[in-house]
C-alpha cells in the first residue's frame, strides 16, 4: 500500500466546505470522487484542516492510501484533469506510512482579507470582506497582538450545539503570531494568524472582534478580559467566510524521527 500526500488550492465559494456531506458539493468529496475514478479503489481522502463553506485555501494538505502504481506526478496531472477548475492539486508526493496530514500538522497559517476601497472590484466578489467605513488600523494592529500566546478561546469559538460537549472540550489554543498588515496600494487590510490548531469560526470571530476595535467599540486592553469571561456572546461578530484563506500547513521534519513521532503522539492526545 502506497501513501500519497497532496497539496491543494481551491476557491471555496461554491462549495459547502472541506468535509464530506451527503448531497452537498465539498472539496473532500470532489477529490475523493476523482481519486476513486482514477484508481478504481475505495480511496479515502484525509485532510489537515476542515475549512468551512465559502473558505478558500492556497495550500491545504491531504493524504490517501492506494495500491495504484501511478507515479505521484501523474496523480497530480490526472486528478487535475478530473477535478473542477476551482480545485487544483498543486503538488503530489509519495510519503511514508507514518505520515498523517492532520495529526502531524504542527502549525497552520490563515489570512483574512478586508477590502477597504469605496467600490469592491467585481473580481474580489466572494474573495474578500468589503468594509469601506472608518477603521483605526493602528488600534486593530495593537489588538491583534493580544491574541498571541496560549489562551482559552471559548469566547472566540462556535458552540458545538451541546452544552455538555462544550464544557468538556479543550478550548486552549497556542497562537504563534497574530498581526494586521495594511496594503495601501491594494486598499486592503490583511489579518495573518499562525497557530498550532484552531477552533471552529475562531479566526472569523477574532477578525470580527478586531473590526469592533477598529470602529472604536472595543479597546485592545479589553481582549484579556474576553479570554477570562469565556462568553462567546461578548466577542465581535463572526465575519463572513469569503475573506478567509488557509495559507500554509507546517509539518515536523520526518528525518528527525524522535521529534516526528513525539509530535504525532501529542497531537493525537490533544483530541
């Protein structure tokens, strides 16, 4: 049995997210259908991140097992020939049997785009949040830094729908970097966040909170209190998905076997 790792870019606007859903068009479903057509096997696609409906990716990572003798480079070409144009396999390689796209991911980077111009260009429709009103960008930049470090993100995550499950979930997450970058030439604000893992809607709720800071409705000094309150009704609104992009996923060096397996055990234990 061979193990194939694929890196994927996609426009999520017309899909109901990454994860398989009966009767719905999803990224995982489309790639799985293409792989099964190609190999004539019951291929299961395992992804690193379950992006939500409307969210895009520049470098999602997934893997699957197959008995096909097709070279990895041919998997890339053949899958792209079968997939819709909104989904592209940008790299494919054979990996060892211990590789797992989700469990071994040690960091993920997301970007959220806010277009600031008066008129949203038609090419940016469903690609960025349009907000042309006044915003204090310096205050937003200061507030973004408050999210760095290890925190309980209960206030910035969607409910699972079950109070018992919410109480039992580990809501602590480690954020390595969190910053606002302004591009005056493109009339755009971009929020970049890099962390070990993320809760559902977490990035979109953080951005909604940063916009509240930019509007003067919240001070950056209040972010610490929001962590303590553990009350999702107190954070900013959940911004729409179209501005969110999964930018990169990082993995430990597989040549460092001790670190590689230690990281895998820790990742599985956290879930």
